[in-house]
C-alpha cells in the first residue's frame, strides 16, 4: 500500500511540474496533454492545430437552438469569377459551380442551424474575402511559406510521410494558388466550421469536342495525417452515401474508391493549412449526358445539391428531419401522357429513370450507372429497364412505351406524397 502511495504522489507531482516541460520540449507534431480529449477523434493526424472535431461539431449543431451560435459553412464554387476551370462546348465549369452553389446555399440557409458564406458568384469574389486578399496578400504569402516549411521539417524528421501517389491534378497559377491559400487562412480566422468546394471533372484527350472515357463523381478529403482529416472524412462519407444512391461513382482509377484522400490539394488544406474540415466534390465529368443538355443540367445540379445537403444533415444525425416526400427532387411526379422513345418531356423521363432506379431495374442488367445516368433521354438504357419493370408487373402490349397500365402503376407508387 505504501508503494502505491508513493506512486500516486510521484504522478501528481509530475502532472504539476512536468506538464510545462512537456509542452516546451516535445515538437509541435505531438498533441499537448490538455488537448488530448478534444482531439480524441483526430488521432490519425500528426499536426498540432485547433482542428474542428467530429464531437465538437455535432455538439455545436445540437446546441444551436439554445445558443444561436450556428454552424458556419463556407461554400467555394470552383475556380475564379472570370476564368479557369474545364470547358466542353459552351459549358464552363466555373459557371456550373456557381449554379450548384446557389442551390446548396438555398438548402442550407433554409435550415436555422447554418450560417452560410459563399466565396464568389459569377462576377466577383465575396466582398469580405476580396477585402482580405487586398489587405493581407503579403501575410498570405508568409502563411504559405511557413506552412510549407513546417511540412518539410516534419517530413525530414520522419513525423509525416509524404504521399506522392494518386490522381494527377493540374497546378494552379501562382496567384490563383495564393487566393486558395488565402481562403484557407480567412476560414481559419473567421472560425468556419465546414468548407465545401464544388467542382466538375474532365479528362485529357486528343479531341476535346467529344466526350472522354471516364464518368461519375468523387469526393476528395485531406490525407489522414492532416489535422482536419478525420472530420472531413466523416462528412464526405455521409455525402457519398447520398450521392451514390442516384449517381455513378467515378470509374477513373483511384477515384473509383469514391472518397479519395489527397495531400496536395490546396482547397482541402495542403500543408495542413486548414482548421475546419474541407471536402472537394467533383460532381461528375463535364461532358456527361446529364450536364450537356441545359434543362436537364439545371434539374440534375439542383438534385445533386439536395443530395449534398442531405449528406451534411446525415453527418449531424438530422437527415431524416427533411420534410419532403422523397430523398430526390425528381419525385414525386405524375405521368399524364403516354411516353415513347421520341418523348420530349424531359421531366417525365427523368422521373421515369428515377422511379426505375428505385425499382432496381435501372440501369438494366449488365449496364452501370456510368453508362446509364439520369439523362432525361429515353434511350436504350431506359427502354430495357422499362421492359423489365413491365415484365415484373405483368404489363403486356406496351413495349418501349409508358402506356396506360404502366402509368397506372408508376403513378400509384410515385405520384403521391409518401411521408
């Protein structure tokens, strides 16, 4: 018993006298003792930053009604207001990202738990961020320099492993890169809780006037050694689950994992420059059928934004609180007219494709969602899936069309509010 008494006294003495020594002695890559519990769900990271943790973020969400301190979300439409991003025909990624950001902003603003910031629109930067660039340019340069130096130090002493394998990304011009780092610094100083970058993909090819070989969405998150990695991955997993229900996952190697860890992307905190969790969503390849048609594109972008919002809600455990009939904006829908492969009603076709997807016949057997997106086109994918739906429901004499019997069953299931 006397031995235990001595041990207890020794531990107590060390906790009083030894903690300052530990704090001043160990490198920054080791967590300080008084931060152990707040970092409990970011143990994979090796950098010391005031990272936003899963527990802390969820706790803040649950206290919003009582404290009125909201979850601060920054939406970053990819690229600059007037240049940058991929293009296909008359499509410009930088314009598409603004459109989807408006939809996502609307869904978040309608929820009293969120305070929403958007980095830019189609014409200019957010006034606060633009002012920050103008007044802090040299500080931003120093911030980048210091962050890179710290990363190099940690790599050289073996605390951090440099990851070089993965998807190859284009290098941003110097000023563009500095603005992205500036957004990170602004987000840190303005206590942003969550950042969502919106992008569309492309793939190098000889003839840029034709579609490329890859398709589907992916979500990039900070590599697991970064301070904001664990929380970002949890948010990304929730968004991925929602998006993958109705949309194809990228079939590009590495991206085909759906959620991709990345060490070099500035947007998600390259060189550990972000406190808040940040995810970068590539919603698909710009040349995909569901984006080429302007009308179908807008409908799909709004639904992609809705799925993203539901994924964020799922992270907070509130996904089922959304009071809509379906977890997609394509439904409910009432089919009034008969439809064939020549039908021009794109809403009706989108709703049909969505209903057939929920019936587990779309895409048809031996086809993938990459080959058969919700495109608004009544093509071979839709015809084959419709035939299987009709076979399962005993519908005859309505081959390659939505006739009276097919409409009756579809409307009975998908034209009414089910909640």
